[in-house]
C-alpha cells in the first residue's frame, strides 16, 4: 500500500479554481495538486466563449450584477453576486499580468475585443479567440509547474476525503474535520494518504452523468460525491444547465458550439429553414440559455427532428473564420462542414451544474479545513441559472478569496491523528469492465430521458427508483472490487445522479433551469435553496 504524503495544502483538481488557489497559497507552504488526468484535461481547457467582467466605461458593475440576478431567477445570493462582479475585474487583471492573452480589438494595442453573450446587457466577455479556456489553462499550468512549492501529481484520482471516520485515535477534537484525501495512483495500483492542513476541492462539474454533454470525460462529479459521503452540505443540484448548442454529430465526440456565435449574429433555424427564436422570446437568439434550450427542445419535438441548425452563412465569411477558428476548423475536420457555407446541426447537451458543495463567501465548506471552489462549489452566484461566462470568473474570484482566508487562519501544525493506510481486505473481484459500462450507460440514459430539459414528477420518480437499484449494485461491487479510475467515477456518478434526482423531486415548481411539466409556474414557497 502507499505511504503518507504530507503538505500544507492539498488541492484536488487542476482547472482554473484549483490552480488559482494553489498559486495564491504556494509562497506560504507546500502544495500538492492531484489531477485525475493530465494537467490540462479539465472543463477549463474547453471553455470557448470567455470570462465576463466589467472593463469599460460604457458598462457598469450594476449592469453585470443585474444581469446575473435576472438569469438566476430569484435564487442568487445577492452578497455573492456583488463580490463576484466587484472583485472580478481585479482577478482578470491579475491573470492578464500572469500572461493570459485575451484578444484585442483589430489594430488596438490596449483595447480588448469584448463579446456579448445571452443574458448580458452589454459587451463584456473577454476572450482569447474561441479558445479562452485553453489560454487560461496553459498560462496557469505553466506558472504552477514552475513554482518550487507546488508538486503536481497527474493521473491520480482522489477516492475519498479523510475524516474522523478514518483516523484511528478517536479524538473528540477531530470531529467534522478534513485531514486530506485517499488518492489512487492507478499506474502503481496504490492508494496514497495525502495529508494536509487544508484541502481544496476543485474537481469541477458533473455533466457527464447525462448521455449528451459538452464536458470532457473528467466531469463525473467526484468532488460532490466525496463531500456527500463525508456528510458535507450540498445545495441546488437540480439546476443543471443544458447548453442549447452542441454539435449534432451522432457517434462522434461532443463539441460545443459557443454562444458567442449567436452573439455574433448567428440565427437558429428549424429543419424547414425557419428562424424560430423570435416566437419564443423577445431577446431572440440572445435569450438566456434555459429559454433557448427549451425552445430548441420544443421545436425538435414539434417537428420530430433530431436537431436544429445554427446559421452563420449570412455573415462575413472571413470574419467568422477569424473570430471562431477553433469551431471552424473542428467542424471542417470532423464533419466536413464549412460553417460559412452551410448551417451547423446542433442539439442541447448537459453543460454546467449550478449546484454543488455549499461554501461561505471565502470558500469554506460545512467541514473544517475543507474548502471548495469552481464548478464543484455552490457559492450562490448562479441561483437557478448561470449567466454565460460567469463560471470562469467565479472560479477565479472565490478561489482567491479561499486562499486569502486560509492564509489568514493558517495553523503551523498538522493535526495529531493517525491516518491508517487504505484498507483493501475483503477485495475479491477483479475489474469487470462490461458490468461497469452497462451501469454507466444506464445512468446516463436515465438522466437524459427522465431528468433532462423538461421534467415531470412521474419521470423523476421512475428515475429515482431505477437509479437507486444501480446505486446499491455499484456500492456492493465497489466494496469487493479492486479500485480503478472507472469504478471510482461510476460510484461517484451514481451518487451525483441520485442527488440531482432527489433535489429535483423537492422542487415542485419551474424556475430557471428546472422545468417541471406538471408545475409550469414558479412558486414563492420554493424561493430558497434545496439543501441535501
Ligand atoms: C465546452 C465548455 C465550454 C465552456 N465555456 C465557458 C465559457 O466560455 N465561460 C465560462 O465562464 N465557463 C465556460 N464553461 C464552464 C467552465 O469551463 C467551467 O465551469 C470551469 O472551467 C470549471 O473550472 P473548475 O476549476 O471548477 O473545474 P475544471 O476546470 O473542470 O477542473 C477540474 C479538475 O479536477 C480534476 N478532478 C476531478 N475529479 C478528480 C478526482 N477525483 N481526483 C483528482 N482530480 C480530479 C480534473 O482532472 C481537473 O483537473 C465551459 C465548459 C465547457 C465544458
């Protein structure tokens, strides 16, 4: 079995939130970052559109606050939103100083080319062409890898948090404290105990629990599942954002067609070539994502079509190629489609989880010494619906606040507890890929069919019954099988699916991203977070 690895700070996750936290604490202590894949494989890397922040006189902080609150449909925490928007510009400036190169206006040395996306009243999205996330991920990763106090452990998956349930010397003082995490290094087939004074969970999203998702394979909700098993409070898991436009490419990898294309003047059309958004919302293609996703869903069902189309052919061809080189090249290479000549086939797909681990305004969870930031966290900024491009900003602002908090309260000593090695006694089964694959596909299908864009009580109850059976089966299998990344992820996905369904069943209304056919209106009785 693996030995004990100690550091002042353990960061689980190497996306924008984990790296930004690590970079802010690293001058004050040793940092271990664990990422379950390569360092650049994260949701952050795939972000296309950009980061929302007020950087011009024509815009104002109040406008950004107002747009965020409107999108959040009554559930945003006003204090968190104000912090996000007020501190956002400083955090963006900081990463620019670190080397993130956002696209500038044609011919300008200092003025940024600001895009506008759905739900935003002004042009305020800083972007690096259509590969903003990759630019941020690369800059932060490079800086972290160069820092002498940071050690990055790639291809290492955190299995569970270490809490009082694991430590052996039963101290009363050890109650509700996180001591680090058990981490599997799969190539060595060893589970190491990573002990830390402070643990930051920055494991990102969970949209892979749905059959169609814009997220890379790492987005399996591990942080929420680990926290939930440790008894940490979690909120608002029913609010899943479905991105209206992912490339419809049956059998191919999922690929996002950024909102920025609609912001740039793209039109959504049905199979008969008719523009339909003006019939659904006066903001047309720039209505918030939930409205556009439901409109597409409704249009597809009405016409019994498998996709709709995003038409860019009426726009300046060279301009489209220059502004969206990544999307242009991907469509051409993967599907032979020239987006300046033909409309792009698109479908909605699960994209972002608004809920997560409840944190204070400084990233503290309900467990001592455990912090959370980024998509895994619930800070209250998104409410019932996230405003486009606010999530990279949230990752920056709140991971920075968490870093400042731990530096203020920093203790010098490790807790005096004995952390036992990972116990593998009772493991009798070898890895059975087919069993895992079957359960995984079942979860994703159930979530897509019964817990998707439009929900009903009957469908949710059916999903609950069926997921529970899978959940129990996976737990049973987990207890007697050798640990692998796939098994850990499947176990986490079963937990997260169950949390989403449970939360959805508690909200007998429609609000923001949660749309119930049998309760189509919002109801003030539910003007509060769903806490599990
Ligand atoms: C295609 C796409 C486009 C997007 N576009 C935008 C956009 O334009 N603007 C915007 O604001 N947001 C956008 N988003 C959302 C945004 O990218 C994410 O919400 C944000 O990047 C999340 O950052 P994070 O640091 O929380 O997590 P991530 O960037 O997802 O990083 C998670 C990290 O945790 C690691 N990890 C996970 N589980 C474990 C485990 N068990 N053990 C060890 N490591 C683990 C992963 O390996 C990874 O390193 C987009 C998302 C996608 C998928």
